[in-house]
């Protein structure tokens, strides 16, 4: 088995372990993160209804693909917080998607906190 396949399987295993505990509701939705090699995506999810309340990604940023990926992640966090505020959500459950809380994932989370989300 290649190292990249092992990494992917390990991440999915961690994510399954996290998902056993983290649940989103209408009042406290789950913020699900997906990180690809070039972009980062975040969704607000109500697991009770099985619906996505909104999403933000680095694809939608002005000058997408330009500049530092960590800076793009910060902007995505701010956009997600603004979207949540517009939906009347102040508190969320953070699902890091099996990724280490480091780098882009951490930057997104901290930017969302600074913009007013609580988790």
C-alpha cells in the first residue's frame, strides 16, 4: 500500500471517530472542514434534518488560487462566520474532518472565532 493511501485511510478513520461524538443541530450546526491540496472548504450542517445550512470555500474568494493558502483559509473562516450570523447562528460544533488542528484548519477556526462564532 502506498503512503498516500495509508494517510487517506488514517484520516478517514480519525474522522469516523470524531463523528461519533460531534453532531450538529439547527441551533448548533456542525462546521465540517475539507482540505484539498489547493483549497479549503467549510459547511454548516444540521445533522438532525440532514441539510446543509450554507458553505464557504477558497474557490469563491476573489483571486482564488492566488497567494498564501493559510490566508485563504482565514478568509474562508470569516466568510463562514458571516454566513452563520446571517442565518442566526452564533454557536457551532467544530468538525475538523480528521485533519490535525494545525495550519490551514487552525487558521480557519481562529478566523471564524474572531468573526464571532463560538465553539
